[in-house]
C-alpha cells in the first residue's frame, strides 16, 4: 500500500499531521491484514476499505465544500461585521448629535420655562391693570352719568333761559320798536321835512271817514293798523305817506307798507309807501326798490321814487 500517496492526497484538506496519521494508520492496517488474512479476505477487505475510502473521500469533499461555504459565510459575516462596525460608528455619531440636540432642547426648554414665567408675570400684571381699568371705567361711567345729569339740568336751565331771553328780546324789540315809532311820529317833520313838505299826522277818525265808504271792514282795519299815516306835499303834490316803523326793516314791513298804500289809493287818496328803520339788509333794500317802496334808514331817505 502506497502510504505516501495517501499522505499527499489528504495533506491539503486535513493538514500534514492528520494526513500523516491517516497514512500510517492505513499502512499498519494493510500490513496486519496482509499477514493475517487470505487473498480473498484481503480482496473483500480491500473492497470494503476502498468503499470506506470512497465514502471518506466523498465525506471529505462534502466537508471541503462545507468549509468553503463556511469560509464564504465567514467572509460575508466579516463584511456584515464591518458594516455593523460602520453602522455602530454612525450610530455613535448620531447618538452624539442626538445628545447635542437633547442638550439644546434642554436649554430651549429652560428658556421656554423662563419665558413662560415672564409671560405669567406679565399676564398677572395685565389682570391687575385690567381690574384697575375696570374700576377706572366704572368711576368714569359714574362721572359721565353725573355729568349727563348736570348737562341735562344745564340744558333745561339753558332752554328756560333761552325762552326767557327770547321773551325778553321780543319785549325789548317791542319796546324799542314802539319807542322808535313814537319818536318817529313826534319828529316826523324833522326826519321827513325835506321830503314831505307841510307834513302832519292824519288822525284815524278823519282817515276812517275818508276810506270807509270805499273799502271792506277788513281792509279798513288793516289801513288803520299802519304805524304812521301823514299827509303833506311831495314834489308839490298833495299826498299821503303810509309808514311802517321797525328797528330792523324786513320784507314783511315792505309788503305791509305797499299793500296799505294801495288800499288808500283804491279809496281815492294818493299815497306813497315808506319803511322807516335803523337797519335793513341789502336783499330787503332791493326788494323795496322792486316794489317802489321808500326806505328811511337811520336819518337818510333811500329807495324808489314816489308814485
């Protein structure tokens, strides 16, 4: 039996010590068999050994393939371990970043708590301020209510005063007007001497006898209510002057003087309307000129020409 060939055959897969031991063992077995068994036995034994060797070689081949697969798995495992090492490194780095982020979050949370504390303090101040504002508003509303009551009283007093003043004004105007009328009647020739020559007041009883046959009762009454009716010469012609006397001349005075002068003319008496006043507006002056009504204004005679 060639033990060297057996050694060479199994040196690679099993290593030198194992291959040498196997070769020596097989050599010893063959030597003993050669000395103790017959050729037939030896043939049988040899076939059995060959079969065992074949099975052993097959097993060794499978073992080699398993070892190759193991080595491949080990290589893959090494790769996986390397990947795990890289992943672990990345995990450590991510953990470090996470720890930094957590630290930042802790700082941010602390700042948030501080801001919340300041906000709560501010809200407390606002609540106090709002309470004070409500109290001030209540006092203001009370003051306004009191002021409204005072204003209402003042308004009522002002209204009463305005009413009284209006009544007083009416009375004063009436007094002033009556005084001005009496003054005008008394000083007729002084005021109108150059316009109305030989002027004199016409008594109502004489005037009544002249106009009553020609006018209605209402018209007669209207003429008799004229402030002043005088007779005299105007530009050499005998005529009557129908005068409305008012401190402030207005449209109504102009219309009354004009209408009453027309009634006298209807009764057959020549008549000129005139308004005697201390003040008059430009509009009223223009209206008097349109109606051909004379205006005596504060000592001067202006207006339309006589009829």
